[in-house]
C-alpha cells in the first residue's frame, strides 16, 4: 500500500483542521479541530467521522487552538484507543481549553433544547461536556521540541517550534514506504511570525519532501508588531487623559498574554502612567499560569526575566488578576482610569459584557479591539461602530472611542509564508490548507510564480506521497 494523505478538514476554510495519513502499517491523524459553521451543520460535521477512531494508531496535535484540538474529546468518546502526541505546553493548555470548550458545548445544547422543547423536537446531547473535555487529556503523551519519537512501526515524528502560540509545533514526519524509502512530510499549520512578543521564530526545516502549509493570511500583509505597541500606547494615553477606562475584549490564549507583556513594558519604560490593570477572566488567569510553568518554551528575553526576577511580564505591581465575580462587578463602581482585559474575545459571552454595558455609552472610555471579530458577533458590531448595540437584550448607544489594532496576528502573512517556504527549499511539493478560498489561492499563485511546486487539495481529497 502506498503512503497517502487525506485532507479531511481545514481545507479552503480556517476551522476544523484534520488530516489522515495512511501507510501499510499505520493510520495517523494530524489535528482534530472543531469545525465552526451554522449550528446544525457544525454539530453534524463535528459528531461524525469518516474513519473509525478506534483504528487509529496515533494522533498528532500541532497546538492548543480549538480549530486544531477542539474535536479530540469527540474522538475519545467514539473509541479512540491510541495516544495523542503533542508538546507538554500544548497538553497543559488543552486541559483548560477543552474543559472550557465542553462548557460552551453544554451551554449550546441547553440553548438548542429550549427551542426544541417549544417545537416538540427531540433533545440534543452536547457534542461533549466539560468533564469529557478534561477526560480526553488522559490520552495525551507530551514530547519536547526536537525529540525524535517513533510513533508507529513505520513513522517517526518530531515537533519543532512553530512560533504561533505557546507550545505550538511544526510537525515533521519521517515515513517509511514499501520500497524502504523515506518520505519526510512537514506540517506547518498554523505557522507564526518573526518578532512576536514572548515567542521564538518559526524553525526552518530542511530536507522535506512535502510541506502542508497554512494560508490564513495567504493574500494579506500585517503591519509590523511595533506599530501595534505604539497604537496601544496612544490609545491608553488618550483615554487616561480623559480619565476613562480602556476595555480590551481579549482571547484567553496568547493574545491576552501578549497584551499583558506590552503593558508591562510600557509602564516600565514610563510610556504610559501606572494605572491599575485588571485581568478579568478566570480562563486567561489559568492560561497565564501555564505560561509561567512552561516559560522554557518562550523566547530568551522572557526566559531570562522570568528566571531571575520576582516581577516578570505576568506579575507586576499594577496588574491584578480578578478571580471573584463580585470583585469583577465592583469594577463598575470604580471610577478611576484603568485598563480591563476581559473575555470573551468576540464579546459574545463572559465578563466583558458587563464592562461594555457599563462603559460604552460614555465618550471618555475606549474599547480596544485586538483580535478578529467574526460576523454577527457583538465584537463585529463594535468594530463597525454601529450607533446602537445590544447587550443582554438592551440597546446601548455606542459613544466610547473604538480603536482597532490588527497587527497582533500570530499567523505568518503572505510575505512571511513565501520567505518561510523559500528558506526550507528544496521541497518536492507544498500543499496549501487552512485558509479561505481567496487567501489559499493567493499564496498558491505567489508560490507557483516563484517556481515552487504547489497544490491546493479539495476537502476529502486523498493524495499519494512518494519517496525520493
Ligand atoms: Zn492557531
Ligand atoms: Zn488554526
């Protein structure tokens, strides 16, 4: 039997990453992400598999974002027996992310069942519960970066730093084929950028035959990260001068820690006044704890400060982690200028809602948008600066200043993707995945024009891999 890769998900779209590698002796799944679409379509897609989970020999996980790991609990529920290999930081992040994802699945099922009850339709079980999310961790087996590990009779895997988020890996597979040749397959989904705070640079991998590459920003360019820092500084200074509050709706994993890192720097360098900063999200607080534990994964600058000083980037005088709901609500009555970082990132749930409700009607305050806001979310309405927005069913006039900073992205843009592939050459073929159609097409064109053999698989397409 030849060596084959089947592109099951995260193809011509950015969610639901999953790919199946088959050889004579093994079936290995790379990523098992949650697919996001319309509610029923997502439920359908996430609860059925095109293979038997019990027959897999290994699962490899690139990083802890839900679009890569979020459907692992479903795999486990449906009889997965093998180990899930990933880095130790990803394992610890998944413990929090999958429990949180399970909580969202439970809330979602409750919401659907309220409607189903009214319509007299059968009840729906959550895709998985918070407990099932946590339980799937038992299958995880952590590896270090650069640790070569034989996962099956004919496949060895190695994780390298992808510099996308804490613990993220470029996965390299050395696969023996029937003719005793070796095929080297690289998986850079997602791929980070140079110069991101806290992280190293993406590792250059040599001698690859094939590379599976993400293309989230395959046709776009990011502003330099320095620009993000300056915009952050200016927005905070303007707001404090007005004696207002800065509300930052933030994603718990990586983006929140990057913001905290920059705030620490800005205060240390006296570029902003030392106002109180509140991290008002239990998930963010717990994830930040994982950053502290796994500081060995971070860049040298951060590693040195975290090792030598009591006050690191995540612990400084002005920074407060809010645990208690009452403490969170009490911030509404605190009229001092301050910075509040709260989830959820897209303002669909979580404590950020009551902070927004409390502050968006006043022009002295600022909502600082640092991440992607999907269509139909409250976050998107704020980005569009709609005159009125609805929070907890009540309309509020949006008078606060809205500042949007796009440069925080953890994905390589089109130039960075091209530069990365060029520095890994020669490669027999590059497969483009994980991007909207236009973005994938764009990086496909760019790589092809540079003389690189590139292919854009369709969803569920299977491709034969050949040794040299
Ligand atoms: Zn990611
Ligand atoms: Zn992704």
